[in-house]
C-alpha cells in the first residue's frame, strides 16, 4: 500500500518554532504578528487547510498555498486493547514510511506516547524498536502530528506526553526539543514540561545539555542493569557512557532542575533479577532525587526475554524499599496489542492483533 502524500519541496510549517515562523512571515512581506496567528492555527487548532485560517488575508492564504505546507499523518492501523484503556496507532508519514504512537487513558488524563525516529540505532537487547534498525529522524512536525492525530481521532484532549515510543529522543535532539517547545507553548497545546517525560538510554552529553537548558522535563533513564558488565550487554550505549558517567549526569540533572529522575529497570527473568543486583541498584540510587520504576519485561519473542515471577519481582522491590529507595512497579497497559514498553516497532509483525 502506498500512502505517501504531500510535496517535500514546500516549507513544512510545523517544523518551525514561533521565532522562525515570525521571521518567515516577515520575509513573505507580512507583519510579524501573523507568525503567531499562523502558529495558533497549526499548533493549537490543528488546522490543515489554509482556507480555514479566517483571520489571515486571502492573498496571504493563497501565498501560503504555494510556498508552505501543513504536514499531517494518516492512520494506517489502529488497535485497541481489550480493556479499552490503550490504543496503538500506526501512522503513515509523507515519504511513505510509518511510525507508531500510543494513547493511554488514565484516570488523571490522556497520555500520548510518541516516537522520535523511524527505527532506532541504540540496539538495546530486549527492545522491539531496534529490531528493524534505524532509518531516519522524525521532524519536529512529524512528532507533533502524532499528538494532533490522536486527539482528532479519539476526540480527546491530550494532557500528558511521554517521549518513549520508537527511537532515542536525545539522538534526535533538535527536532525533539522544538516539538516540546511548541507543544508546551501558549500557541500550542500548553502542556506543561512537568507533564512531559522524556526517556533516554543514557546519552550523557545530551543529558548534560538538557540539564543546562532547564526545560524542567521529567527524565526517565533506561537503566536496566546496576553494573557495567551487565549493562554493556543489555544497553550497548553503556560502553560509550558507563555508569560512572551516567549516574553523576542524572544526579546533576535532578539538582539543576529539581525534577525527580526516574530510573527504569526492566526485570528480565534470569538476567537482572538477582537479589545482589537489587542491592547494587539501591547503592546507585540512594542519596539523590530519583525513584526506581520496575518494569516486568514485556515478552518480545525474537529476543527471548520473559518477566520474573510475581514473587521474585516483589522480593526485588522489597530489597530496594529496605534501603529506603522510592520504588514502583509499572502498571501494565496494552501488552495484548504490543503497545507496551519495549514492544513498539516500525514494521508490523505478522500476528499483531487486529
Ligand atoms: S529501548 Fe529505546 S533507545 Fe533502546 S533500542 Fe529501544 S527505542 Fe532505542
């Protein structure tokens, strides 16, 4: 099936931020304030047709038709979990590629989980997203469009964002941050950075850069192992940025932003669920602003990983609690439609539930 659409030669407005839009409208001979009007139409109201921009002069709208485009995604596939609280989307991109996004319905609001890359090059051992390799970065507009498309499709208002879909967001830094700046702005959806969680496998220089920029995002770090020997195998980026660099960067992030860092620990039966590893994890996470989020791994058949028994998970948790570490076990959502953590992939498998 071919779903590519749109011309790539026109200026994709959703890839710009407000300052760039203002600069562009001035270059087109319009007053600067038209940039904000344009931003509100595309980012807040989600309009995809220039003719609907009723407060813009007709001649400017016709100029926009020729020079600019408002990107959009098409919903290629939609899967709803048995419980109805999780919806997984396969979105078609303008160039014919596809990415996945997820809507999670919580009692405190609606959360969109967005992808930032087509595929991923980080190669975490238990993750489905890395199976197909890396193809390209998504643009800021393509990330934003995932949220707008979910809102439109479900008729809901997204209140929280988790940047935890396919891809390593800090490996696509500029576009991911422009997306975050636009979606949290008054001309966007006004989603506070405090309600945006960004997940990283541990790109230390980018974590330090983010700390310096003080956006106040919640940082979730995919730790998964408390020592370098094990982490080198499970999260290969650890060979470049070992724990001796990663943990101080996380501590500094928490100190600079006042935000509690979430240490994500996927429990893999027989790999990282031994009691002595819980003690090592407690040592890494004590004395600074963090909490541990235990995630019984979601089965990815190609990877051959399975979650530990409930008893063993609880035992692991108890050790952390005995050390005074704040710890939670992540509530599972959407595993029956492969929408759970570590199960997203850019190529659909045969056998996905329809
Ligand atoms: S866990 Fe994240 S960073 Fe690691 S391979 Fe999967 S998508 Fe990439």
